[in-house]
């Protein structure tokens, strides 16, 4: 096992001390002073924020979190929410399986656990949408259990503290073992957030601010001059490009034809425009016969595993037209914000024409 210049207990104490003075104020967080006064975080807030923060930045999550908690202030309210309302509020945040699992999880917590989240990692990981990382984070932050929480920030800090040169993702296991060595028995929730804050504000990816870092005396990468190169990452495979066509049908009274996508799969359960499958080559299969016009320009969007290029076709139909699938949404009831980002880009292109 690698050696640090300082005892690992001392590193945790130093980070907690730094966190007491520098913790970021986040709407879902119960800060260190409130915790010291005996206030506990609301597990509903911790859970909701952790689900929203999966693959998403703090800046993007903040407004969504505030809107969700204003609309549904506790898990009972969320469990009773209308599915379409929740999917609409989630629109734009991406990774829509999270929203479907959010509702499933809220309903199980309400129906099976009497509206209280389980307070252990094992109890939490049994719920929909909660993987090992999120279970550890909720268990540590909401219930102060000494769980080791390893997200991207923590991986970076630990790789640097221990000067680990093995590339991610294969180094994950080693980094988790090392992170576990640092986790204290007391104040595990504050400690988890302290490391996340250090990674987000000082030990940042490109240019770590080692000059103001509280754990610099113990940091092996700083001593070796390798901090900015860590963590190493295995080269990624280039993403393939997929193609498709979407069809914007517009009634003369201003209503727009939309359809709810199937519950499973990419953008599952979200509103979208009728369109072709997304494949290796452009395809053109309108949802019904009409005088379709292809718009100039295209919509480009990147998902986790592929780039997408969409052609957009448009037609206008009479007010009494009955579509074979989907539903016309009246102009007054249509909110572009209910659409996932890629579908909103289609709307923007169409509107600009
Ligand atoms: S000294 Fe530099 S590299 Fe080491 S933990 Fe601090 S900011 Fe990160």
C-alpha cells in the first residue's frame, strides 16, 4: 500500500477542518455549522439531489432541485405526483431513466417504508435508481454512516493524494480502497462532502490550486509534480454517429403533434416529435402522407454513447385532421420546456423557419 507523509486520520481531520470554514452553500445541503448544532439533513433532499447530480453538474441541478422541492416538498407529495408532470419538470436534465426511477422509488418509499427512506446502504441500494455510489452517498450524508463515497471528484483527489498512475476506469478499485482508508468513523457525511468540495473548488481537473490546498503537505502527486496529469484515463473509443428524421406537424390553429415515447429506452416516457428510428444512415418515413417540407439545417445532439444528426420535416394540416398516432397539443398548452433537450432543439429549428 502506498504511503502518505501524514497519517490518513490526520488528512480526514484536516479536510473536515477546512470544510467547516469553506463548505459550499448548496440548496440541498445541511452545512457543517447546522450539523454541529444537531440539525440533520432531510433524506428526501439528499436523495433527490444525488439522483439529479448523477452525470450532471451542480450548476445545472440547482434550479431543478428548487423547482422540484417547491412542487413536491416531500416524498409523499412526489409519490402522489402525476407521471407526466414529473417527466415535464425533468425535461432538459437528461438521462430520463432517472426520472422514471425517481417516481418508482418515491412510491416504494411511501408504500413500503411508510414515507421514510431506509437508513442503510443495503436498504437504499434495493430501491430503483439507487446504485452503490448513490446508496453510499445518501447513507453517509443523510444518516452519517461511515460509508466511502467515490465520485469523479473523489477519484481525482485520491489519485493525486496517493500519486496513482494507473488509468481510469481500471484504477477504480484501487482508488476506492485508498478512499476507504481515508474515510473517518465520525462525521462521515461531512467528510464525504468535504472531499467533493475540495475536488470541485481546489483540486480541479485541469489546474489544481495546490498553493491553497489544505492537504498539500500530505499530497504525493504535488510532491512528485504530477498532479495536473492525474488521474490518467484510458483513451475513449470514438462515438459513432446516428441519423434520423423527425416530423413537425402543425395544425392551422397552431396545435403541434407530439407523442409520448415508449417508457423504456433512451428518452423513455418523454414527449417528442414523431420520427424514424435512429440508425447508421438517414431515413425518411413520415408518420402519415402529407406535403412534407424538409427544413434547411439539421439538429445535432450528443448522447453518452453516440452523436445524433436529425433532419427536420414540416407540414401543416387542417384542424380536423386525425393523426394515426400521437396527440395534437394546443398552442396555449404547449411548453417547449416539457421537451427533452434534443426535441427542444428540433422545436427551435422549426420555429426559426
Ligand atoms: S495538493 Fe494539489 S493535487 Fe494534491 S490534493 Fe491538493 S490540490 Fe489536489
